[in-house]
C-alpha cells in the first residue's frame, strides 16, 4: 500500500550528511579567506573533486533521484557552508544544465566531462547568456551566430556580461541569436571549446558578495566553432526556427529552458544562506546577555527568529515541490519554479538582514559571518531573473495573459 511521506530516503539523508560535513569541515573554515582574496578557491574545488562531490558523476547521481530533491538538498547544505565557495563549486552545473537542456546524448558525453576536468586538474565551465543591454530581457540579446556553410562552422560575435567563470572556464556555453526577428525563439546554444580563438574575458568584476566566485564579461570576436558545437544540431534548429516563422510553438528556447530547470536549485542555494544566518543568530541570541538575561528572552528577538524559521520551513517545501515537478516533467502551471526562486531569494535577504540586526554592532563587523551572508544574499533577488521577473512569470502563468 502506497502512502504520502515527506521523510527523506536513507540515500537522501546520507547525501545531506555528506555535503553538510564537507561544508562544515572544509568550506566554512576557508570562507573568510577566499571572500577577502576575491579569488576562485581552487584548493577547495580540488578537494571537492577528490572526494567525488565536484564532478559529472555526483551531479548525475543527484539528478537521477526521481523525486528531484537530491540536488536541492546538496545545494542547501553547501551554501549553508558559504555562498561564494558554493557558487565556485556549483557555477559549472549551470553550464552543464545548458548542455543537458539543448544537447544530444553524444554532445553530453563529449562536453560535460570536460566541464569538470578531474581531481588532479579540475576545471570550471561558464553559461553565457546575460548581456550589458539584455539581462532579464533575453529577447533583446545582441550576440549573433552566423552559419558558414562552406566550412560547416558557426561564427559568434557579441559581448556577454556578469558571467560566472567567464574567461577562466574550460567550456563556455554561449547563447546567441540565429534569427533576431524571432526574439528569444530565434536563439540557440553553442559550445565554445577550450583554446578557441576570439573569445576573451574582460577584467574580473568586483562584487558586493559571492566574492569567491569569479565573474567577468566575455567578448566574442568572430569566434568560429565547428558545426557540431551547435547544441541539438542544425536539423533540429532549422525545424524549430521554421515552426517559429510560421507562428507555431517553438519549444526549446536555449536560455529559458535552462533557467526553468535551475530555478528551484537557485532557490535551494538562497535557502542555505538564510538557514545559516538563522542558526548563527539563534545561537548568538541564546548566549548574548543584555540587562541581565539572554537577549532571546526578549519577544522582539524571539519573534523575529520564529518568523525566519517559519519561512525557512515553508520555502523549503515550495522548492521541493518545484523540484519534483521539474524532475517529473510536470508543467509549472502557476509558475512554481519562479515561486520557489522568488520566495527563497527574498527570504535570504530578509533573514540575513534580521540576523545582522539581532547581533547589533557585532553583526556589522567581519568578526561574525552574518556580515558576509548579508552581502551574499542580495544577488538572489537579482540574478537568473530578478524578483520582478519572477513575479511577471507567475502573473502570466496564473492569468493566461501576456502581462508586461
């Protein structure tokens, strides 16, 4: 007899404990150093590769979970450790998601292992979508892809902005417009292999948070890639473009397909930050005394912590629901993927802000990690679709109208 249960399986519990142990023993002790250095934490990446946490096999195992929860569980625990290092480790997975969303099985087999390298020589990968004038509005993308039929090559030209691992990546997955007249429906994703001429990175972006994660602009100056680097292949692209030109439904928009899959995972990352801030503030409030008693005995402090914990539990369920739907090919009929990212991102910002407030002056200093968590959290209401864009997606889903 089957029954409904929210209990984690033994395998999911083992995964949670394994990633939590790595986050507690390896990530947290290194977090302040790499945040201050504002550099990619290669030693941490190498250690993650050594134990099997960083690599295609571990990602495939997590994604193979039919409940869709394993990837979310791992992200929550890792980002509980530190968001900057967490993004340095999981930034590659967005490029892998781009290959998975659009690529053929042969392309997955060829390119995904190269995204990670191996434990002796780990690599990272980059997913290149955003542009200086086309952040949330991917339909305004200016990067172009032109097919050179005589050489069976694609020529990519344009600029990508705010790219995680941009320029230092082994593999760049670049989304470009093949037919600008079709907007987002006229776009496709391409692999730029290592060492390809014409791809250059701008200077490293100095950021408010996630400082251990490398971010840079990527410039594409007539970058030539072989025909087989078009994810999904030219026949599939030509068919999709033909349907779009005839006014049909052109499924498989390169950027949006990846974002739809990744939003619950991004939500899990934000949840990990919120939980870390809550736990630190809770412990501090129980130990810190003012006016002769622990500050947690003041209602204003206790109620703030109660609100954060309530939101954490509610947001986790929203993330798990969206992850299950995505893994089991259920339509986000009410924008559930966007709901999970929206609420998690805004929770991360509010929870870390309250944690700083609970610690008072101590929370504003770098002696306590809530200061870093507060800086890291803000990006989750901005990247991979701002909070406003998430609300737009949800509003369109529930109304059935093209709200602007």
